[in-house]
C-alpha cells in the first residue's frame, strides 16, 4: 500500500542534542512538507520541498533543518537551537502543483517529540 | 497571521444529529479543503472545494464556500460515534503551501 511512514513514533531529546525525524513516502509525490502541531494551535508549516534538492522555509523554520536528496525522503532535524521542541510533528506529501497547485496532502501518523 | 479560524472550537452532539463547523479565512484562495484528525494520528483529507464552486457533497459530508465572505462550512449529517475527531479547514493560493485553521473538536455522544 502506498503511504507515508514517519519514524520513530516517540522521541526524546536531551538538552543540547540534535535529533532527526524520518519521513519516507512511496506515493511518487513531488512535494513534501513538515508541520508542527501544538495543542490548540492547529498545524504550522516548518519547511516544504517541491522538488528534489530544493526546499523552502515555512512560517517557523528557526531551529530546524531539512534535506531532500531523494524524492522519497524528507528528514527533519530538530537542532539544539530550537528551545521549545516539545510537539507533535507531522510529515505530508502531495503530487505537486504545476497546473494544479494545492492538491490534497497525505499525512504520516506523526512523531511525538519530548524533552528529557 | 494568515491562519484561518474554525468555529466552534469544540462541539458535542448526540449520535444521529447533524454537525456543522465553520471556517473563516483571510486571503484569496485557489481552493479550500477539509481534513479529519483522529486522536494521536495524522490528518486525513475529506473534501476539496474550488474557489469557483459554491457547494460540494461527498457521502454524508456537505461543504459550502462563500468567497465574498471568505468563509466555508462543513456539515456532517446523521453523525456516528466514529465521526468523533478534530476537523480542520485548509486553504491555499497558487503555490503549494496551504494554511491550516486551528480545528474544531467534535465529540459524538452515544
């Protein structure tokens, strides 16, 4: 079955540590996204990528980094510069715009990150 | 902030009743989408309505869009226990970014 796989499901970070969240998709989608979800805040965009080897900052990119070396993979690193990283992180993908932007996004089941 | 707003923030209804959620947004849009999120899971796309459409149906879902008021509504008819979830509207312009609202928490009472 096609879909998006996020791992791990739960992750704990120590002070001063960088951690990397994995996101893999087999939907052959061009566009991939990372969102942060805090209680009562909805989803906020961290980074997005419309094509391999290219990505753009979203609304809350500070303290995060990404790479897009393969179409299937879009890992997110939460760096030690992110002082309040405790949140639910969601990865999504979509076919990509071209003539038809804003197509429906497919989501993984998230990674819950907590501070030790 | 361009983030949309859903109304109400939370809604509890009896099973079998209809549930209505509203969404207001601030920018011009290409389309507006509704998503469902069960507790601790990712979002699932429910329905998309384009800016030149006024109403759309999918099973027990009915979505309306009023671009003059920058608002949309989602109606779930004959609610079931399995409809208990959070519902988000999301909208975008002509790039591939979409903006999510803060969501409505729907609780269906047995």
